[in-house]
C-alpha cells in the first residue's frame, strides 16, 4: 500500500506568532499522543511566519480517515488556528507515494 503525505501551508499574522507557536505545540501533542498520527509542523526557511503541517499516513485508507475521525479537541484546535491565519488562507496538498 502506498503511503500518503498531506500538507497544509499557511501564513500566520505576525502579531499572532506567539499564540500560534503555543497552539502548534498543543496540536502536535494532541495529534501525536491522543490521535496517534505522524504529524509535524515546519516553518519555511527564510520566510518567517509561513508554516506547513505535515501528516504522513501508511495508506490511502488511513489518509481518508483523517477527516472522518476528528474529535472535539481537534475541531477546537482547528477553529483556534483559523483565527491566526493571514489573509492568504490555507493551501492543501496531498501526494501519494509513487515507488
């Protein structure tokens, strides 16, 4: 089964950076501990406040379950994130392992 990488890229309002970094730590804790997800957050080199969340799944079925299995904490964290993102919004990418 091919693995799937799902990324979400967005800019954070500069004045909300500290709030975002706190939220990112809470998201990582929740997704990796409670959700048992392979999840990381990266900041673009040379582009302060441009972040990418990366979910790696072991199959298409596991990827498909990401959205279906959102608990109340996940919904609350995502809602909080939406208030920190700049006017360019979120960009999503899904890639499937080729070889």
